[in-house]
């Protein structure tokens, strides 16, 4: 189960070294001692640096879009960004239970639960253009048979789960870490599983059969893209920081799209056994023009998904969707 979240810092200008020292201090590798003496201390206070905590999943598509910020290709004077990498269901729950990070990747399903503390950013999201999470099995079956078996799911706050429950609310589910769903099916512990991330491209190599692609079903049902995940930003940061941080993320995405080869090479370290060709395909599926801006129909799809989830009783809270750009 991937529940250990990795943390690193990037900063503007010359503060990279200090960011590395900060990590060592947090891990207890360096003692927390002052590096200044009365002789070396500057009498002039340095400009205040605003630290912004950002959290996203350790996936190749997220790594690709954050490439510019993570490698300091994109710099924001006066801001230091602390990055945490953690699986999406853990991020959903931390946003809901603690409002922990200033900016956090979340599943759109989780948004109504965090909407009092967060608003959605207008960039950085992933949508399925006629594709999305899939239910797979070690045997062939029809979608109508799913309510007779138990399906492994990656979390009850994931958009994949929401779409599955809108498709058929009678399906019995059991939470399993997303990267263990395929192994658990192969071990015979579950008859089927709801897969996200790179599993959408690799399930056939394990001899599994696709029962339903929820992205295809959603488009056939609504005519819309399936919005899967986005970035939420803390409301309390205020309009000025919202604008600055949104521009930084959009610039980072643009930089990755403009320098695709370098960004993909960086993202490969998070590709979870995908070869370069499959990793490139996966990144293209979820980092594209829609990532820069959902578009009017993309924003409509987010509202439609959450409103329908509320109407069907999956989401107990009335969604109030708003964006910052």
C-alpha cells in the first residue's frame, strides 16, 4: 500500500540549497542549529518568502505537468514550493479531514467534501476523452453481471468509484490499494477490479479482460468528457496568491508540453514499469490542452458528474463548484 508520502522542496533563485537542508532537518539528518553568528548575521532582513505546500500523486502524468516547477525551469520570485508525492486516495482524505496542503491534487469526487476550504484551479486537471477507469476481470463477463460479484476499488473518494456507483449503485465494492488491484484479481481474491492510472494500459499483459470502460460509458451517456482529477487550492490564500500560483502551474504545464522529450524523461522515474512508449501514451492521455484549461464543456462535465452523484445519493453534500484562474 503506497501510504508513505515523499516530500521535497524547490524555491526561487538561490534557495535550492536551503531547501535541501530543510529536508535534512525534517528527517533528522542535520541538527537544527543556526548557521548565523553575530559576526555573519545580516542586519538587513531578507525579503519574506511565502512557502506553499503542493501535493500530487507519484504518477508519470502528474510528474510531467509539474516538471517545470520541480526542475526550477519555472521560478516564482518570493515563493517557495514544498512538494509532497502521495497516492490520490490519501490526498483526498487529507484534504477532507485536515485541509492539510495549500494546493492538492484531488479526485473530483472528493471536491464537495472539501469545498468549504478549497476551490478548484482552472488548470492541472485530467479528463478522459472517451476513456477512463476500467473494470477488468480474469474472466469474460457482461457489465450487467457486476452486481453479482465484489469489485476491488482504489478508494471511495475516487472519481472512478463515483462513476461506477452512478453506472450501477448495486455493485458491492471493497477498497484495495490501487497498485494491488490487478495482483489481487490474479491471486483470485476478487472477481473484478476497478483500475486507474497506468493499469488502463497494462491490464491485457496480465491476461485480464475489460468489462467496461467508464469513460466510454460516460461519453455515450452524457456526450461529455469524464473529469477524473484536478488541483484544489486553499481559499484562505487569497486572490493574489491564487493568481500567482495558477500562473506558475499553467507555465509549468506549458513548459512540459513545449519540451516534451525532457519532461517525459523526468516523468519516467514515476512510470511504474511502463516502457517509454506506453509512458508517452499515458502522459498524452492525461496531459494535453485540457490540462491547460478544461474548456466550457469540461467545466460543465465536472458540474454534471458531481450533481448527478448528489442526485443518485452517492454524494451527501450539495456540490458548489467554482474555479480560480
